[in-house]
C-alpha cells in the first residue's frame, strides 16, 4: 500500500511505496562540527534495490532559525533531526533514518571490509605537516587496494601541493 508523505488532497503530493526507506548517510568532518558528506540513500526492500545521491555540503538552504545558509550547518547547529527536516523541506525527500560516521568509524568500517578496491583517477601528491596528525597523501593513477587509513587519505584529497588536481579549475581533460 502507498503511504502519503504530504496532504493526500494535493495532486502533487509525494506518495511512498510500502517497504521503501530513505536514509541519510552523514560523514563528520575532522573536528566533528559539520557534515562533510551528505548522501541520501533509498532502500527498496521489495525490489532489493538501492539508490543514492550526494547532496553537496555547501548547498544553500532557506532557514530562519540560523544565520548559516549551508545545509551542512544544520547538523552542527541543531543535530541530525533538523538536518533530516532540512532535506525534506529543500528536496521533498522524507528521511526515515540517519547513519553518522566520524573519521575513525570510516577507517574501522573499511578495515572491517578488508579494504576497498578503488580506481585513483589521477596522481595524488599532497603533504600537510601542520595537520594534526600530519597528512601525507601519495597515490599513483590506476586501480589500487586501500585499507581504512589509505581510503581516508584519498577521500580527504583536495589537490596536489603544486595546485593541480581536483580543484584545478582550468586544467584540460
């Protein structure tokens, strides 16, 4: 049976199928205040299908209770329930549950899976001796197997020390 999410009198109201659940997967940043990763996942228990979409952490949202207009500030400002409501209000996606993972939990999860195989799309060469602990990321383009700590380094990568890499807006493809 369908479960109404909004006013059933509204012909544009969202209707959810029974056995379909929405989760938001939250990855806390290193200092634990904001959510660097916000992924909405839908699990259809009947069809045994999963779909996921990432919400950029800097997505602007309308908010009257806070001066911060980025969606990731909803978690820091008021917690997971407020972020769940912000996702429903902004995107029309009702969230049933949330899963919050901090950096240590991410490393432990990948290690529990005996690592992950990942294609590294470009050479990664970055060192930040001022980070606590110091950050050193060095991987070559290509397929590789990563343990938890290595996977954390790859997801934290933003650009190479010379400025090239993911954030190098002007590079040719």
